[in-house]
């Protein structure tokens, strides 16, 4: 009976967490701007097929990822038009977006079943990868993993230190006041929504191009919903999104590893554990009084 | 007038109508549980449908409905096809058993074929494939090829079909390699590429250098390719894009011959209710090309094993075989009966761990 | 330049005129989509909207419409109460599963008892199961202030695992040769949610849905609780001053929607579905959220929206099997319909004015 190697487990966890991390970061920015977009799953799967199709046709995973971001953003644009210009309800629009994205992706994906995408190389970090433990855990991944991590830092810094972050938060906290101060509420929100779509698209493409990699209908299998949960879990803080993604990915990977190691555990109940642990952590963290952006989900209309 | 009678009379009216036009077209319907783009189970059934179209040309029209949920929606989808004049309907998932029977009772003139079930009616047949024959070949190759003596198995749900596959693969791996050990992960899904990738990864990290899978995506193949020294087998479809390595062979669901056969029977008016369980012999289970990554002698032995099963000379479950707890199941030379195999809910001796439940 | 001006009150005309308008626009855009896929657009649209209602086999499809719409309406009615009060139950799917499990569980436990009490007991158990599952996010919210969107959503996944465990384990049919899935409740007359009048599709769940619509209507327009719910949603601070206890409201709203979702699951498992199986749930809990909004959170609107959704499902299936349209195209079409329905809502609440650019 083999024991579980913690280094390998951690390395697997980092990879497993990347798609939901990317999507959740995008959604974080969207929600910080006061918009609730429940269509993450739809944008992810659209990104997954756009990235896959373009990568296969061009032979370049990099161009594929760009296309995935574009695909996710285009779908998000639909949501932006609905909620920001037509002032439609955000919850319903987001759910409709998921339905639309799932349908669109399977239409686009006809003809891409059973094809292998061009491989994305593991980033060569030279001697760094040879460091015991750390080398395996930290320095043995593909570029997207590091991009996702960099994005965590970037979003954290942007929200905390920059003027753009300040405006974003102002719009999310009180859109009427922000409007009175002369900020363009709708423009800020549309940009945030597009950014969220692009991130979700990248997350989807990470699944279809690196993690799995193949195209099959419905392949994101609920990752978008997990990403949504992560944002709330993280109480709208970038660093905690990372923590949450690792925790969630970690529990999933760990339960599979425990099975592989031959431990007699009730599998069906263990499969519930990531969700139950998320709830538990949520209860523990609810002591923290940080709360949702005050204007989250509310419709803004500038009536002078 | 009750609904049943209404439906029956509608069916009769249609029966007459189609009878008048029977010379030109026979209508064959297919109910799929997944999307035809799933690359696995439904994808292969749809290939069977396309083969029917190609074989009969203008004599046959096929219709299908994909992603049909099991339960009430299935009953409606099947009824819809019957109402629209289908002469023969294939319902291609175990979960369609009850809806198929329910609809079949209302349409006595329409023929139904239900995959992997066990209930029949005068106008309902069942068909299923002896995938465990393919598993025997896989187990043989796996047992020969493993160097770590650890074989990983990604299982879906603990149902007889899956357990049968594990047992068959284990018995034949053990036969050529007494030290072999199986590590089994129950993924509790038929299809979740990301989870399958994680499961394969976990097994590889636990020292497995052969991965067998009973889930439909190619995610485990990709994980093995990344690891570099792990071999895999295609499941449901050939997964040839990962040949010659890590995918060294595959089990392919090949429904086309059966679908063509049964459509012909309906055209000829010779269709009768039956329960079939076809294997390598009838072509329903195909072994995908064994690549050169497998040593020539191992390949030859594997092919020989396949031939003995195709010829009916050898049954993968031939005694002596004990159950996991050590109690005797099959005596020397005894062959498992289909009833026990169909309801198999135990591991054979030597497999560690428990079937969840 | 176009300018939006908020109406003091939602326009009455547009409230009724926008849905048909949206359907019309969807038909045009959907027709273009179907034409692009190489199908006859007129025939495709007719197949989806006309044939199930008035086509050759309408006698079969009309009852099916009721069967399909019932769980959507039952769940959406419950959700709408919470949505009005600002309580976001996104996990109705899980409550639906739990209702089915507890309801079927009672029926299976009593098998083969032949008694008139079996079915009523199952109804109570189903409602309780859904209620209890919804109480988890409700109590956590009241006690710890955790977010109910997240907890209820997480519990959907837990419920799905529980469903698989039950279908494979304790509830597995002992006569089923080891295959997953419970006994078929349709073959157990005491537990079968049969049609009240054969051939109409009217099973007991339909009756429950009708009662729920009426009860919700009365509650919202006549009852003090209905007033509190509306107040809490529109003006939370004012609500607190007027004596609304937010904790109690959370418990009531989540509890009611959970119980209704549980009922929906129970009626489904004992009737149309027949058995507990791994893939029993098909997303009614999520679709119901859309239905609730399409119906503008109004009980009558929800009933109509539920029927419309059911129509696109059934008509969409017909279009698949008769015209060979891929399921994805139907999904896309439904997405479009929702988009347009949501977008034209603009006309109800705002006036579009054309104005010249003001000189600064």
C-alpha cells in the first residue's frame, strides 16, 4: 500500500485548481463592480471550444488561449448588453447565458470530437525544477498556472492600490454616488464584465487544452458553478480566491488519492466532502464581517 | 376513450399508413442518453446509426434524439418517435428500460430494442455486449506490461457491468503475472474529464504504470502521456489519437452489425423478441489495434486469447475462481452462467478493497 | 440620441405586450439560426410552437405539457417568494432531489403495504425532506450570517452524491439483478402518483401546482406576510422599522420554497419518473429560477412562464426527432428566447425617448 507523496499531491492540486481559479478571479472583478453574472459556466465552455478549435486550426496553444479569452468576452458582451443597456435582471440573464453558452459550444464543437490539440509545453525553469520538493510543487508547471497566480497578485494590487481599483470598488459599493462623482458606471461595469468573460474563457480553455485535453460537449462539468461559489467563499478578496481554489482542488484530489492508496473509505460520501468542507469553512469565515459589494446585482439607471 | 386506446388507435392508423408506404422506407429511431459529440458511448451508437443509413441507403430513414434524460422525458421521446411512424426504435441506455416497456405496451406494432437491460416483451428485445471479453485481453496485456506490478483502474459506478470488467481484467492480469495488484478509484461519474484526469494522476502517483478506465473521456490517456512511462487502453471508442503510446490497444463498442441486422429483420418481417449478449465472436466487441509498444510475443498471445474467445473455446470466467472472501465460486473447469455475470456484485479473490455501497 | 426615462409605474400595456413581442423576435432570430443550419425555418418554428398544441398528436402532447410544467411551476412559486424578499435560494435542485428521496423512501419502506395512507405519507415526507434541506442554508444564514446562495448551491452537489449513493445502495431494487435504481413506484399502486383523470396528464402534482399558484397569489395580495415579503425586498430598512423580523422571513421563505421543491421531486419520482435513479434530476431546480423571473415573480406569470418553457422543451424535442435539429440548436434557441424576454422587459419599466443632444 503506497503512501501519498505530499509533493506530488500539492503539484496536482495546483493544476486542478487553475481553471476554477481563473474563472473565479474574473467573476471577482465583475462582482466587485456590483454585477452578479451567473453565466460563468456558459462562458467557460464557450472559451473551452473557442480555444480548442483555434489551437487545433493554427497549431498554437497560445493563439488558442487568446481566442478563448475573446470567445468568453464575446459571450459576456451579450450579458453586458442585456444587463447594462436593456437593464434586465442579472440572475435570470446569467442563467440564460449559461444555457446559451452550452448550446453554442456544442454547435461550434461539432467536428472537433476525438481530436488531440497541440501540446502546451511545460515551462522550462531549468535548475529551479530540480530543487527537492519545491521544484516539483512550484516549478514544474505550464505557463498558464503562473499566469493565473500572477493574475491573483495583479488583481489584489489593482483593487487595493490603483485608481482604477478605487473606481471599480466605488461603482460596486454605491453606483449612485459613483455616478454623482462623475464616474461612468455603465462603462466600468461593461469593462469588468468583459474581463470576467475573458478570464472564464481562459479557465475553460485550460481544461480543454491542458488539463484534459480534448473537446467533448459539456466538458466543464460544473466548474463554472464552483468558480461562482469560490468568489463568495473568498468574501470578494483575491488572495482568498486562491486559497479557496486550492482548498477545493485539494479536497477533490485528496479523496481520489486516498482511494488510490487503498484506504477503505465510503466513496460516495467522500465525494460530497469538497462541498461540505466549503460550507464548513464558510461558516467559520462568516465571523469575518467583510460583506458583498453593496450594489451587487442591483440595476443602475442614471436618472438625473 | 382512454389514452391507451387513443394511442393504440393512432399507432394502428399509422401502422396502416406506414404499411402503405413500407415499400419505400423503413423508419428507425434512436434514443441517446448523451450528446452524439461525447466521443464515447453515444458517439459509438450514433456511428451504428450512420452505418445503418449507409447500408440501406434510401430504403431506410433514421431519426435520433440526443441527450434524453432518463425517466419521464425518455417516455415522451420514445412515444414521439412511435407516433411519428418509427418501425423500430433503439433505446441505448440502461435507464431507458422502464420507459421503453411502458411505451412498448401502447404500441404493439412497433419494435423496440433496449440496450443493456433485462426486461423484454413480445415487441421488446434487449441487447448487450460482453465487454468483459475485451477486458480479458486488456488484463492480459496489462499484466505482461506492468513493471511496477501496480495497475490502476478508473471505475465509474459500482454496477455489475463495471465490476465484471474489473474482475475479468484482474483474473487475466493475474494469470500472466501473479504479483499484480489493482488499485481502483470509483469516480462516481461516467463522464467528467477533469475528475478523470485527477483520478489517473492519483493512480500514477501511487505507482501504477498501467491505467485501465471505465469512463469515457481521453483525459486519462493525456495524463499517462504526460507521465511518459504509463500505458493505457481506449474505452468505448478507439482513442487512436493517443496511439501508439500511451494507448496500446482498446475496446471498441461496435453496434453497427447488430443495428443493420435488426433493421433487416424488420424489413423482412422476421423480427422477433430476443435477448442477446454478443461478444467478440459476433463483432459487437472489437479489440482496437495492438500497437508496436507491446512486445511481439505479448501481442501474439493477446491475439490468440482473443481468437479462443471468438471461437467459443474459452470463457474468461472459467473456474477455479474464488470470491474475494475466499469462498468458492466456480469449480475447476466450471463456466460462469450468464445470470450470475449479469448481476455480478462481488470481487474475485485477490482484489483488495471493497465495492462501495 | 436615444434616452431611457424611468416610468413612475411599470406600463400595463407593455407588461402584457412584451412576452408575445419577445416570442416573435425569437421566432425571427431562431428561424435565421435554423435556416443557417440548413433547415426550413418556418417548419422548425411551427414544430416547436404549434405542433405540440394543435398538431396531429396534440392529444398526447397537451397532457405532457402539464407534466413537464408542473415541477417548474411548483418550484418557481416557492422561489419567487424568497426572491421578492431578497432571499436567494439557488439550490432548489437539491431540495427537489431530497424531496424525491424522502418521499420515495417512505413509499419503498412501506412496500408492499396496500393502504390509502401510503401516498399521503409520501407527500408529507417529500415536503419535509425538501424543507429540511432548505433549512440548512436558512439556519446557517440566521445563526452565522453565511451566504445562502453559496450554501444552497453547494448542497445541490451534496444531494446529487446522496442520490447516487441511494440509487446504488439502500434504495436499490432487490429484484433488479444488481442494477442501480429503486423499484418502480408506478407498479406499486398505493404509492403511484397516478393521473386523477386518465389521459389528461393531471396527476396530483398538477393539482398541487394549481393550489400553490392560488395560495401564493392570495398570500402576496391579501396577507400581512406577503406584505412583509414585498417590503423586505423593496425597502429592507423600512421593513425593519415596521416590525419585520428578517431572520423569521429567511426561515419562512427558504422553508416554503424547499418544501415546494421537495413536493415537486416527490410527485415526479412517484409518477412520471417512477423510480429513484442516479440521473433522476434533470435541472428543474435551475430552470425554475429562470421561470420565476420570466413570470416576473408573479404567481400567474410564473404559471404561464412554466407552460411556455415546457412548450419549448417538448416542441424542441419534436424538432430534433422530426427535423434532425441538433439538441444544441434547441438549447441555443431557448437561450435566445430568454434573452429577448429579459431584454424587452425594458419597455415595461422605461420609456424610450429620442432627444437632441443638449448644447453644453
